[in-house]
C-alpha cells in the first residue's frame, strides 16, 4: 500500500469525526490506539 505518511489527512478526518461524534459528550467513543490507529467503542451497557 502506498501512503504518504508526511500528510495529516487521517488526523484531519478523525478530528472532524470527533467534532461530530465526541465533542461535548461523555464517554468518548473514538479512541486512539497508539501505534495502531483508531477504534470506535461503545460503552458497556449499564444493568437496569
């Protein structure tokens, strides 16, 4: 796969997605996995 790692295209896209999904809410759904990338993880459901 050819990808120019000098660009920040992915970071910009994730930042825009975080602005729509995470900003102003807790817990944060988009998590950075260092050395791997990103993951979207829903919080565990609370028992009723």
